C-alpha cells in the first residue's frame, strides 16, 4: 500500500477502498457543505435587525407591499439618518444566485449605487455596492428578528 492511499476495509468482505489523496471524499464533503448552506438561504432571511460591523449603524430590513425589501436606519453614526432613513431600496431576491439585489442610497451623497447582498452565514451578510469601476463592501451581523 502506498503512502498516499487511505484504506478502509469493510467488515467481513475483504474489500479495500483507496481514494487517491482523499480527493474524492473531500470533494463529496465540500459539495454537501455548499449545497446545505446554499439551500438554507431564502428570500425572507434578510428580514430583521442588523448591525454594521466595525460601526454603530443598525438597520432593520422589512418586506414592503410592492414585494421588495427595504431597510430603515434605527441607530446611526449620524443623527440625521436615524428614524427611518432608507439606505437600501427595492431589494429583490434572486433565487439563482441566492442574493438580494437593489439600490443603495448613501445619505447626503445624491447618488444611487447598485448593491448585492449575499449571506455569509445565517447571521452574517455582506453588501457590495458598485458604481462604474468603484465598489465598497459592508458586512452586517444579525442582532434580532
């Protein structure tokens, strides 16, 4: 038996299974992990309160009557954005990519930025805003439902 093979012997059958460098077993485990985490994401996962990492900004996402998701700033770095300022607008869930896509409107900037929100875990998400060749990433952690 070479050093790179892993042998598993079934009881009483004398068969030996030797995956080359463990690649097959590792590939199956990775595929299972990715499929489980991807299937856990659904369009309503975004609803709730989130806190921006490394800052004090807190937002609450909700489903509006038009079928899109919006947020309101409930606790911000700047007092003028608190009390319902809409930062993310018209987010729609894309089932193919398991992401929410919409518009980001930074306060006081007067611009609209395309944004994609993806889930890193059930309680972590990442918002990536892009305008032309520029981009900015925000990470949020769930703080409540």
